[in-house]
C-alpha cells in the first residue's frame, strides 16, 4: 500500500486534476490519497487557501468576506466544469463555504482554521467525484470520521498518539480513499489546522498509521535539488537523501517538503519519494533512513530569512547556576519558541523568528532580562538569515568549515554566527538577509562546481 499526497500546484486546474487521476489509476497500490487545496494557476495568481484566509480576516474585521468566498466558489466551479462534472455534484461545495463563513467568530483562531481548512475539505470532494467519473471506486473520508485527532492549538496543531490506531482502519477500505490534508479535530470535536503546508504532515501521519511501504509526495518539481533553483542556475539533482539531511534542509528553506512531516516517517521507517505530478516518470528523490555518503560530503545548501538575535552579556555568567534556564523561561512566558542559543563564557545569544518577536514583545523581553537577570548588556539584531550546509559525510571530512568560511570571504559575506550541531550533519551560519544570494552561490560553487 502506498500513500500519495498531491500539493496545491498539482490540483490548481482541471488539467492538473486529470494528471492526478491518471497517476492514481496507474498503480493499484495507491489506495490512500491526500490532497491540498488548489494552488496558483499561474504566477501572480492567488491560492484558494489565501482567499479563505482573506475571507476570515474580512469577517473578523467587521466586513462580510462574501467577495472572497465567492471567488473561492468560482475556482472550484471552474475546475469542476472543466472536468465535466455535473453541476449538482459541485453544489455542496458552495453551500459548505458559505456556511463556514457564517460560523461562530467567538474564537478568532478556531474561526480562521474552520475557513482555511475548507480548501482541502472541498478539494477532496471534487477529486473524489472525478475519480468516480473516471471509473475508479473512490470515497472521501473526513478527518473526524477517519480518526485524525490533534492538540488544542489552532493554526499550530500536533497529532495525538491516539490517532495512529484509529487511522489504521483506513487500510480496510476498498478502492481509493481520498483524505483532505492540513486539518483534523481535537478530542472535543473542534476543527484545527497544522502549520501552513501541513498537508505534508497529514500524508506522513497516514503513511505511518497504515504502515505504507512508500509515501509519495507529488509536487511541481522533478526532485529535490542541491540548492534553490531561484538562487543557483541549474543546481544538481539529489537522487537520495536521508531523513536527517532533509529535515535540516527543509528547516532552512527547502519548500518541497514540510520539515515537521518527516517525524512520523522517520519513526516508522517509511521511505519518501518526491515526484513531479507533471512528469511522474522522472526518477525523483528518495528520502531514506541511511545512505552511502561516498565522495562529496555535502548534499545540499539552504537559506531562510526572518530571524533576529537577542544578545545578553553578563560578567561571570558561567558561574551563575540557572542563568540559562531563567533566561529561556522569559521566552516561555511570552510564548516565543527559540531556534538556537550560541554562547560564550560571559554572553549568550537567543535566535528567534521575527514573526514571534514584534517590537512590543521585544520591549517586554529586554526589560525583564535587564531587571530579572541583572544583565550588563542586552541588544537585538534584526534582519538575519540562516544558511545551512548539510551532508551525512561532513562528520568524516577535515577542513569543511575552512572551505565554507573561505567561500564566504571570497564573496564578501560577513558572518554574524557559526553553529554546528552535535550530530555533525549540518553547519549553520548567521548572515544579513541581504547577503543570502551571494552566500548560497558561493557555497554552491565551493562544494558542487569544482572550484574547491
């Protein structure tokens, strides 16, 4: 049994949906299919999920949100009409979207989740209808019926262990089961969503629950590349990569696969095939537990922006027992997740994402650090990016850090921070956001273009 997940670009138009149906029909093992909401049809277009979020925000701000909902209804209607589906089979989609817009707004987070999950829920209905029209035995299963139980965290939910036993019964269903991605239900029955891009997470959970032999992630690229094609011209294709390598690269900006989706697959030992809906015959990239790291030590280079660093200095900090715990407790009180904590003898930096650290939050955190920890110096540096050099072969390679820093020096990129994980699978560099392109290109030239 295989679990196949199709992203928004694979479902944006009727032409794409036909490709999806053809891929499903070609392999009888593809019995469990996870779908995203329809994505962009062309550059500059808007995703259905973004329309739904805009509708929710409009309603919460006192407007009606009707215009955005009607645009979403038109998107589904256009796909359905182009597929030749009967009008009456699509009417429930319009009804569902209008009902969701009129839902209770007492809890902002739950209301937004209810609306933005409608993209996946109704795309699953549409795909199911087309599979049936194509002659396949297909049925749509809502996450509540299927047993996907999540934590009480609107917009940032996590799967609960009880889900796996309930979802396993999906193996027994005949034909093709179409399951909407991105959302589930709490134990109290409230709809909540994963973080954005969470359809990958849904697919991974289902693959682990049913004990699939393979999880296929269909997207709009032939494979994973060694660097972002938008930054590096014709980057090298990656045929095989480990869970750990992919986790590091996804965290640092590889958008082809959600970094949180690897956890259930890693524990279940299920390989992942990243493939192209538009070119399913391409070899793609296989994500596995272990691989032979022969030859080149680096498998990929990634970068992501949107970070800031809070620098704290105090003389004899290293002698003060509990200093680090008390510092991080301030972040916990403010519900700010931290990313990294590089440190020296008398100083410590806390790297956080700027989305969690607006200026009002910054003011409170810095005031508490000064007063509660009696810090000598506290400062914030914004506009940072993290660049990751990743590869299983790095731990056995002498001089890799020198090669990386030499590449930065040649391209005129100043380093704000260096950090290497204890697993030695990755090395992270903090730089200014404006230097990302130069940094990635210089590292790619060093490790993949032969100049090293």
